[in-house]
């Protein structure tokens, strides 16, 4: 492996006798040498050493350079291709900054168990903890990826955008054990068009969507194209259905025709949304209004009216071909 040693301001002896001013002038090609370079081993260099274009194509066998000043280069290429490992701590040590406009390498390794920081000039960035956990905004990640942010200030902890998406394109986040049926849960976004009400947020398993939320506000369970605020494709089981506010509760068919309406206060209407009695049945357009009880066999069908004290009742009884019976608890009226 070819290794690179570079000198700048020294706190003591610069490097071994093998490295001299001749090496700086010839084997390290530089257009700017701002430092007062050494003429012989043991001399002290002053000033910063600026290397606009540094290419480690020459082998150097020498002691490690230890610097107290700044080392700058516009590019750094190890000259060994994609498999070159350039160990900054082993080959170049500095008590100040090492600045490169571009670094090309296949591996960046932490020195010891203290982890590895990749940060901006404000010390904000990524921390790779010893063991492999990655932290963004935190230096002690306790999971494979841990993100911490000041939500009160910034409002969002992460964003995932793809501005190249076209109509019907989708992007998913998958969680699970394998890419197979029922083994990976998916959170997805399906793009219909710019600012479209049909843009969709999906929750499901392995491309089988369980719930879809459209940008226009409709929610579908078992369907990806809900036409109402909540549309369920299938049977709904519930411990209770409640009306919100004082508008009542309405049950209707798929054509929008009123079936049963429960008015605020408890009155029930069939064919009306304004029932004036506990049960109010109405028809329109000259249709027949019926309350039917179809009982097979020889049993009679009754419609009973009982008072609040449960003392007695009146009933209307259908008796087949013999006619209609009307009676009180104690006697027949006809």
C-alpha cells in the first residue's frame, strides 16, 4: 500500500531524514508553498502548507508527521483505486484542522471505540457509534437508526421527497421480516398528479392495501378509491354507532335513498328525516305504506300496543283468509 505523509507547522522534529525539501518540491507537486520549508531533518517549519492538488502516486517511507498548523489541499486522491484505505490518524496527525475540498476513498474508519462523526461547521450531522448504531442529531443512538430534532423549532423530523415522480408512481417504506405475503408492512404514497385530491396515503401488507387516505379527505378501508368520508368494502362490526351532534343518524342504500333515520331525541323515521313519533313511517308518490309480518305456517302475526304500566294492550291480528282481528286484553272488538 502506498502511503502519504505531509508536513506543515511542526511542534518538534518534522519527519525522518528521508523526506527533505527536494521531496516537497518534486514528488509532491504544488503550486503554492507558503511555508518556510525545511532544508534538512530536524529543522522547524513555520507557516501553513497549502497543496492545491495532492496525488499520492509516490511511495514514502518515513515517520508520521505531527502538525500544529493547518493542512489544506483542494483534492486528495490516494492513488490506489477503490480499495485504498487512507488512515488519516496513522499517516497524518494534526492538532489543528485538515481541510480538503474533495476526498476520494472507499473506507472511512473510526480510530478506536469512540465512534465516528460526520458533521458540518457547526458540529451538526451524523454519528456512527461503536457497534454500528447511527444517530442523527444525537451522539448516543440506542437503535440502528435514531433521529433526534427540535420539533418545536423545525416542525418536521424527516422528509423523503422524489420530485421526479410521474402519475401512478409510488414510494413505500417497508417494515417486516421478508418481502413476502403478510410478512412486511408497508407505508406508501401513490402520486396521481400535482396537488390532486386523488394523491393517496396507503397502509397495508406486501402491496395489499388495508386502508387508504386520499388527499381530498376521504378514507377507504378495503378500497383505494373511497367516494365518501369513510367507505368500507365489506362487513362492519361495531359495539355501537353514534350520531355526532344534533343532526341525527341516517342509514341509506347505495343509491342515496333514505332507509332509517334516527332523529335527535330518539324518534325513528322510515321514509322521512323528520319523524314526529317514536316510529313514523311515510311513503310518497302514491305508494302503499305497509308494516308487514310474514309468518309461515298456522301461527298468527300480531302488532301489539301496550301501555306504559304494562297492564293491558291492544292488538291488531292478521288471520289470513278469515280477515283482521282487533282486540283489547279482555275482549275482541271484531
